[in-house]
């Protein structure tokens, strides 16, 4: 239940990019040759549309007989997927007689949708459908909201079509026609396997974690389910490909083994990868579906992890999304854990920049004491000495410095300057690295006192990787600095949904507690800070929020002296002056409220 203005977790509304697609002249084609048209449309959707949606992290909501409705977290992903699909259709129609070509048109709108039983509703969905009806054959028509979200960020031109009066839509909609150059967009072949790469071709990949996802085997006895097995594999490839410093072999190479019995060690040698993901899809009893997945160390053939997933066929595409997210979320820490162990086992003389980076991240994550953070900094600076353009390493240096500030370790001005410089270097050298943009962006916001600039980098990180947990969490903190507390809570909640069992989930709890405090919801602020303290009892930020909220609640004042004594025992130097300094990036009104509350709680000047 929503309390004190907090969003109701059960309310199923969200912002999404909606894509509506249908076949031009479908009734005419069905009247001419019903069987051929139905078969051809079904094939184009399964072989071209669904893979394009999957590659760009979309979700097929439903098929509509002559088309489909899909949703995306990002307008950029939506436009990119539809361009790829339309280009693939143009290639498929090139050798077809004009009268028998299957041609699609598409409309895209960005807005607020209602989700019920995995279907989507609302005026903004209707706008996408009506835009589709106005699109030219083989074309794409988008709304102004989509245009503003993607302009300059996709390789396409958007031409103004003026305001359109759409059927059953109250207000006129400004529409834009999408045009693109074929050379700027690639399509993925749907048949015909490319030759297997020669041994050693990808040997350079051995310096970092490299992985091939094989085409999952369809064990269902139904060739019509082949697309689903391929879709699972493609979704995993797309999701893992967004992780920086994590090399995932393209589908065109890893799918070349489809239907063949090849030893995994041979695959590892031929593709130059350390890890292979294999799996299968089959029907279980009744209308159930079972998907099995295994992660294999290619060099030894050893199985590192295996899992089985069960679900109902009635929830086919939701099941695909859920399984893909679960597999990707599990594979990444498994692979990184193995990589860290590999780096720690190497002799000092053989360490590379990436090995040092992994060791630095591990040193930060294990204890997070002042000495472990110093050790992490030493390792990360050694990585930077080898590769000054290592953007992820610069980003982690910034993260460690703001951790030192939050815990009162080191001289504030010195730590702040070092952290801000590292954050600046991270975003300057990032080359579309979500880690550098996400962590570096927060460093610019928090350490540099520039939340507007920082949030732009964080949003770019999320455009590159919508599943990047840290960008959602630090995006929430940055929006809190900007005073956009409703959006801050949205971002923290998204982080919690992405990884509910994450060891650092307490940071999201703390973020919500601080945001609740700024909004004057002191009961919720105490509750969320206590939740954070349950997992991190000595968290200085969480203890401070609890003290501030208790001071303004007007009750339980008897708890405050013990709470302040606990704080001073953890960080003896904490004062109103040091807190004000650490909160300098926040809005002046929020800063002042927080500082006055802590003064009332008994924090010394």
C-alpha cells in the first residue's frame, strides 16, 4: 500500500517506447493467397521481427494477426530495432514480385502505459497504433516524444510531417518520418551459417573474459519452436554484450555450430573464448516449458554452473524475458568471480592492466575498510599506469574516493579533488563504456558538484545498458541531489528490482530513506534507514539519516543520544561542518533541512 506519497509497488504503470507494426494491404494479400500470406507473415515475424526486438532488449507484447505490438525501455532501442527489421524486410523482398511482397509499416510513441496480464493499454499505446496507420509502406513514423529522445543518437534522419489528427486521439500529434542509409545498419542473416573461424583468429580475446553463447537446442519435437530457442540465445548475447570489458562472440559465429556435435574445447580454441554457454529448450508435461542452461570453462570442459527453468507456455514471451534476465544476471558474477580468482592466482610479474583492475575491484568489495580501499586504489592506479585510457579503472577510482568521503576517511578537499579528476578522466576516455559513464557521472555530480552534468552521463550509460544496476542506483542519488525526489525513488526501486539479493542493496535503501527525509516523510525515512542498517549496521550515511529523521519526528528522542554516540565511535571526526561539506552537491533547501535536523539530534558543530 502506498504511504506518505510513496509509489504503490502494485500499480502497473510505466514509461515505455511502444512499437506498432502491421502488414500493408493484408486483406488484399489474404484474398489473393490466404495460405501463402499467413505462412509468409508468420515467418517474417519469427525470423526477422522477433530477433530484432530481442537484440535491442524489447518485449513482444502480442501478435495481432497481421502485425505485432512491442515495448522497449528505450526509444533508441525501439527505433533501432524497427530500422533493422525494415531493412531486413527490404532485402527479403528484393527478389519477390511486387504484387506478392509482404511489406510492413510501423509507428512508435514514447509515453506512459498501463500493464495488465502482460498486455499494455492506454492512450499512448493507441497513439503508436494510429501512427502506424499513417506510415508509408516499408516506413516508420514516430511521435515528437520519440524524436526528442533519439535525435542525434541514432544513425537516421527524422523529417517533420507536421501535426496529424489521428482517429480517436483528442490532441493533434506532431509526427516525424524516419529515413536511414543502408550502409549504416546491418541485418542478421536468418539462414546459412558462416564458416567457422580459423584457430587462433580471436586469440587477442584471451586478455579478458570472453564468452560464446551457442544456439540453444530445441528438444520440443516442434520445429515451430526453433525461433524461441534461438531467441533465448540471442537475448543472452545482447544482454551480456553491453557489459564493458566482457567480450561476447557475435551470433553469426557462435550459431555456426548449430546442429553439430562439437567438443566445447574445440569451440573455445576456434573462437578464442574462455567460456561457453550452452542450453536446451523442451516441452515438459502438459503446457509447461523447460529451459536448461550450463556455463562451461572452455579450456578444461569443466562445468562452472548449471540451472533449469520451468514455466507455462501461456506466458511464452514473459518467460523468455525472465529466463534471459536471470541467466545473464547469474552468468556475469560467475564469470567475473572466476576471472578474479584467475587474476589473483597469477604471479606479480605477469599482471596486465585488466588483472590489476579486477584485483582492485575485488579489494574494494571484500571488506571496504580504510586499508582495503587504499589497497584497491593502489591496484587501480597500477592498471592506469599500464593503460592511461582504461575508463572503467578511472571510474572505480572515483567511486572509492567518494566512499572515503562518506566514511570520513582522508582530507576532504584532497579526496574530493582526486575523485573528481578520476571521474572526469573516466567520462573523457569512456568510448561508450557504461561503467565509466555511470560511475564517472555520479563522481562528477557528487564530487564535482555538477549533478546536471552528471545525470546526463548516467542517462547515457542507461541508454547503452538498460540493465546496469549501478547506473540506476547512482542515478537515483543524482536525481535526489537535483531535488527530483519522485524520480529518485523510481530509480532506486528499479535498482532493487534488478538485483533484490545484491550485497549492496542497502545503498538503495539508504537512498530512498534520504529521499523520504527530504520530502518530509520522516516515518518512512526511519524505516528505510533501519532496513539499510539491518544489512550494513555501521553504515555512516544510514545512521545519519536515521538520526536526522528521528530528530524531526518529535518522538523517540531517547534513542538519539545512543545513536549519536554510535556515530561518533565509528567516525570520531563527524561534525555539522563536515556533513555540510559532504552534502554540498544537494539543493540548498535540502542541505539546510538535513543539517538543522542533525544539529537538533546532537551532532557537534
